[in-house]
C-alpha cells in the first residue's frame, strides 16, 4: 500500500467518523438570545469577532481585556448608542492572577450573572527550547493557562448555583499536536485541553457545558504579538497566519458549538484535523513529518533572531 493510498483510506475513515459525530452533536439548537457572554481578549482578533457574532444574536456582551480604550472602541462599533444595556466593558489582565477572582465577581455583578464564558485571551511564542528563558515560559503559561482557569473558577460557582452555563476554552491545534519552536505556547494549550476536558467530565450532571475550541491558523495579529525566547516581541505576521481562517468564521463556529452543546470544535483545514488522527494511529509517521518540517521552521526562526 502506497503512502497516498494509506492517507486516502485514513482520510475517508476520518470523514465518515466526522459525519457521525456531526449528526450526534448537532441536535436542536439552544436559543442564546438574552444570554450574558463574557469574552476575554475582546479588543481585537477572534475575541472581537466573537463579540460581534454573539451580540448580533441577541446576547448581552461583556468585553474584557487589558486595553480599556480599545474595548470602548469595540463597544462603540457594536452599537453603543443604541444598545448600552447590552454592552459592557471590563478591564482585565490575565497576568495579574491575584486580581482575577475580584474581576470575575465584577463581571457577574454587571448583568447579575454570566451564562457563557469565552476564555479567548492569550499570547503566542516563537523560539527554540535551548534559548528560551524560564520567565518566558512562566509568562505564557500564566496568561494562557493559569489566567483562564482562575477566571473560570471565579465564574463557575455562580453557574453551579444556577445549574446552567457554558464555558468555552480557546485552545489550539497545537494543544493536540505540538511542533518545533512553539514549546511554551504548545505546552500552555496542552494544559488548557487537559484542564477543560477534566472540567467537562466533572460538570456532566451540573447543567454546565464545556467546549474546547482548537483552531488552526487564524487571520489575527497573534504571531505579530508573540513573545520570543528572550522576552522580546516577535513582530512578524507569519505567512501561515496571514493565510489562516477569517476570525469571523471561527467565531460563527463557536456560536454554533454553544448553541448545540458541542464538547469540542477544531476549526482548521482538513490536513490539520487529519494529522491529529494520524498522531493517535501512526505516531512515528507524524513525528517524522514534524522533524522534517522543523528544519524549515529553524531557518525561518534564525532569520528573525
């Protein structure tokens, strides 16, 4: 059997399994009209797109992030003059862990409750393992993992009291398949995947739904704002990022996931979803492919050092 035949067979099986999964998970949709949605990282990129999508579907939206001016601009763009009662701004820094519980309580107080929490905010990273300061690993892990779970823990008791709610964790394909020169980022997303998988199981009888979203590349400034091995700013818009999915499309998929209570969504090109399956079935093949790809990534990394 040739490699092409093998990949075609695996791809066909994966396609069939996906259709079955879609039929099982796309049940009658839940109406989100009037639901309160708290979105972190809402000032730009995917967070802003989620704010637009959920607001257009009748939700009350709390825009959370570090830059209050940018959040106010998003609020204005969404319709501040007509819908002040459906929009609010919350200054929140996920790197400031001691403040997050208090900020979570502030979020609940704005509209009296939070029905949907979208843990979107995060930072990316570029660099080699041997060059990366431990402080960089700590920074990425704090924002992408500890900040998310701290906010989730602040909101969760209120959802449990109401026996209702939906928690969305924005992970990444790299939370499933890590690649060279992305160690700090991949580690943080692996942790997010594991934590929210555990939370989903523990909340299975509580009325609270948990969804992990693992996008591929999205057309945002994530790579430009990435941190490098020495803590400096990467400042480069990667070609793969520029050619990624529009954030509006990913945001629409997140809305559908919430409406249909999907436990997991992978908004990525088919090849990335296929690699996730191959990682489980033929790990040595995937390791070989990633090793070959690492050489090109190394050359790109050296150019930006």
